[in-house]
């Protein structure tokens, strides 16, 4: 039985009491931020009760535990979902109502931790919510970035990046756990020492960084499970005494301080694009090593040194290759610290760690310069060398004489460390994130590995938590669904299928339409506040919200809008269903073309706005700073969801699922999870267009398509492209969009 929820009266007392104690004010004088802090810490008190009990149970738990390692967790705000999962929502709402506090205003006061770029980070966050709700013992492990992903402003028709100081007002949801601090070592060199007839490896002259964990409770829905998101913060080992280090000429100590100061400072704003930055490698090893050290310590607390049990008692899931150094790091711990031999250690490691791939774009596959790894992580590099030696010997047996193939599959080749090869070769599972993506991994990306070890490959199609993405963000739709099919779907979301007959139910459909209208109004409230504008609520809301990337094809969407604009302007009798195109997208600051695409969309939007006639049927709204909170407002208001990626490029997509769950129709290509959505909903309920993945791949293989042919043969496209550079679209810098046309 879950612990009892707080009743309304105690919630009220708690809020008023906290404002009095912490702020020395009455509720009437408190700011919204102070009220938020009081409400959030009231909910937190409730979670803490459960967390304490959960930790007590953990102490004697002898089963398997999951460590989910991810360089990103895009959590979104916590207050609403925590209240929902604790089943306190109604009590909280009534308590606030009686205190005269506006719930929606208070929620907005919570800073959103932007500790992720896009799909990969948001998936990690959804998994945590689901693991807790399914009562599975798990810990998410990541870096506590002091600055999250940049905040986006749109100024003079362009993206401007602003730093995201999300910790400015403190973080109500985290608790430091200094007792679990561990040391992570960088640089130095390795000494080999003979001890008791064995060669031992000792790192000398290294730089230390302390990893201090900050824990965030993850409460499951209507249950007692509270898991933890552990965020590691870097700290110098000599925080208090090193102020004089520089002046005393002790540059070694000063360097350690420097290193610690930057490691957990900021999240890199790139996704699906790899650059061999030393600081990034430092970040990856930092949180991976800290996590593995902690995990082994926890294992030993439970099972002593019976390491043969390790694969049965813990599993390490690595979210893409970024935490792939978990493989040599666990080897290092087992051999250098626990005294196991190579074979024994490798057998354990390869049965404990599993790898998920999230992209097949070659520019995103992680490779590190060998020299960088050797210098920064000398012992880890030695282990990689030995792993590579043994792997290549095995590959030589399988493919005798085929050096090209072996080099393609090796961990070390052409002076680089190939992280994907390390992960595939040394873990027990490589999985894709949709059926199509799983097939591409087997038949293309990891084709040679698949021929050698087919049993390792699988796919597990991504999912989303319906608690945040329906129950919390679309409360009216939730209630309508519950009215129709009861509330069992809260815990068994597959029961949403029971709604099928209601598609023919007129009253239900009318209510659904009313809710959509209400959600459009809510969206407009947000937009008015954030950008001082509103959308026409009687227009069709057509949304494409995701990171900006060429393969996601926001440009295709924009070109279509451009052509529609020309049709309206050319033909006084032209009519169409009035439509507002909503974009939400951040471009990586160094991604020139992506930023140009934003300029083009913003310029088009201005062009349309200048024509009263076009505006009667057409709008573009670019929602600034697309983040989880923006998504929570856009998705429930949307009628049509755009999923346009070039087939074969989007590993899964998860936005596609969120829109669909909120009753939007999808227009899209046969890519990622769209393929399975198409299968589930049937061809009548999704608009599929474009090339299939195999055709697109074959075309790419042949050198790509000929855009000039399209330019010459399609007058509407030719006109739009010409207007991109003749000053029609961007009068101030007519040639700026040249690179796009
Ligand atoms: C790659 C890199 C390259 C190195 C440096 C930084 C960095 C950061 C992230 C990535 C991988 C991005 C891959 C990614 O986000 N994939 C998305 O994963 C979603 C969850 O599986 C999936 O739904 C999306 O289709 C996929 O693009």
C-alpha cells in the first residue's frame, strides 16, 4: 500500500508555515517564487518520507539493480509530475485554491533543468519515470551541469544564445550526498610494479578531481518506489587551501583546481554531431568513473568480493557511446583495485554492460584521437590497447587476411578510438530504438559485427511516459478519457485502445474538439507571456517541434509554406483550411546551416504577416526557446504533427508519439518509429509520404539526387528558391539564404 498522501489542511499549513519560517513573510506578501519554493518543498517533504523508506529497503535488497548512464537527462519541471505521481494533485489544487494561489502561475516559477539537447536526453528522463512507476530498482547517473543547454532568444530574425543559469535560485529537488564522494584521476603515467608474483599497474603524478553526488528523487506513480537520479559535480580535492597555489608557484595544484572548475560547468549544445573536444572526453570519463566506482562499492556492500555474481546483480546500460568508457573503467576497477585477472574481468564486464545506439549519422559517431586518450587517461588507454589486440586476433580468425574489414571493426584504428566498435564488441547487447533503426544497425552500420555475433543485436522501440505527456500536460483530455473508459489506463496505458469505439461517438468528439480549443487558448496564454503574440485559435495548428537539423527537414516544411504563400498571393480566389505553422527548434550555436534555416523561417513569417490577405489563411509562429515546458503547451494544442525526416535518418523520434498521444494527426515519412505508428493506427489515420529508407539509401549510395532537375522542372519550387535570394524573403541581406537555395 502506498504511504498516505498529505491531506488538504496539512498542505495549507505547510505552505504558510514555510513562507513564515524561510522568508519571514505572510502568504499575502510572498512573491510567486517564494510561494513556488514553499509548495515545492511541501511536495518534497512527502517524497522524502518515501525516499527514506525506499533507501531502508534498498539496504537489504539482494536483487538486480540498473545503472542507467547518460550524459544527458532532459527532466523538465518536476513540481506538477511529482504531485501527480504522489496522487496528491487534487489535494494540492484544492489547498492552493483555498489559499488564493494560482497553480499555473506557481508552476511557471520552477526553472527547467535543461540538462539535455533533445531526444536522447528526454528518453532517459522518460525511462526514469517509468522505471520508478514500474517499481524497478534503478539509478540514473549523469553530470550536474551548472549551466544547462543555452536559452534561445530570437532577435532581429535570428537565434541568439543566452547562458542557462538554472541553479540561480537553488534546486529544491536535489540533496547533496557528500559521503559518497569519489576521486577520479586524470593524466599522469602508469608504473608497472611486481607484487606477489603479479604485475600491478599504478597511476603516478595524476591530477585528482573529486566527484560529489547530488541526488534527485524520482517518485513512481501511485507506489512506494522512489529511485534516484545521481548527478555528479566536480570539485577540487583541495578546495579550501589552494587560493595561494598560483602565487606559490604550485601550478600542479592550480591545474587540478582548474580542471575541477570546468568539468561540470556546461552541457555541450551539439547533438548528432561529434567533435573531439578534450573537455568532453574529460566529462565522459568523470561521470562514468564516478558511477562505476560507486556501483562496485555498493555491490561489495551487498555481496562482498563474490564478483562472479556481478552480472546477476547489476546491469549498466549506456545511453549511446558517451559513457562507453564504463567498459575499460570497470575492467580497471576489477583488475587494478580488486585483483582479478584479465579473462575473469572481461567475462564479467561483457555480461554486465549493455549499449543502446541512438543515431546512424556518421558525423555523430564518436571517435577520439588516440593521443588525447593516452595522455588524459593513460591506464584506460592501456586497457583499450589490450582489448583491441585481443579483439583483432579474434577478428583475424573470423576474417583471415581481410585487413580493411578488421580495421573497420577495430577499437583502435587510424589513430582513433572508435567508441561504437568498443561498445558493440565488449557488451552483451546492442540495441536500436525502433524496428527500422534496429534493421539498419544490423544490415548497414554494424553489418560485419552482426555477421559475427548476431545474438547481441535487438531493437526496443522507444516510448514516452503517458504520465507527463498526457495526464499532466493535458488534464482535460485525461478527464475526458477517464469519463469514457475509466481510470485503469493510468497504470495500464495500453488500455487507451479501449477508446477506439469513441471515434464514432458524436458527443465524445465534440468534447474532444472543445478541449483542443481550450488547449489552444492555454497555448496562447503562454505565447502572449513569452513573446507577446497569439495564434488564431480557429486555425489548424500544424507543428514541427524538435532540434533543428537538416535531416529533420524543417527546410522542407518552410519551402512548402513559402509555396502556399505564393499561391495565395497569385490567385485572389485561392482558399485553404486556415493554418498556423508552429516551429520550436534550437540550432546548435556552431551549426551555420541550421541557423540559416531559422532565419529563413522567421523571414517568411514576417513576409506573411505583412500581407493581410495571406494572414487570413496562413501564419508562422516560431516559439522561442523550445524546451520541455514549451512542448507541454504546444503538443496538446496541435492538430497536425510534422515528422518529415529523410527516411533512414531519424533513429526513432519520440515527439511523434507525444503528439499522437494528444490526438494530433501525423504527416510523415516512413522513418524511425513512424513506421510502427503507421502499422498500429492504420493507413487511414496517418499521412505517409516520400521515399522509403531503402530507396533513399540506394540513392545516397549512387551519389544523391540532382536538385537542379527539380529546380528546372518545378516552377513553384524554382520561384520560391529564387525569392530566397532576390530580396523578397530577406530584404536586408538578400543573399543570406543563398546557402540554402
Ligand atoms: C551525439 C553526440 C555526438 C558526440 C557529442 C555529443 C553528442 C550528443 C548526442 C549525440 C547523439 C544524439 C543522438 C540522439 O539524440 N538521438 C536521438 O535519440 C532519440 C532517442 O532514442 C531518438 O528518438 C531520435 O530519433 C534520435 O535522433
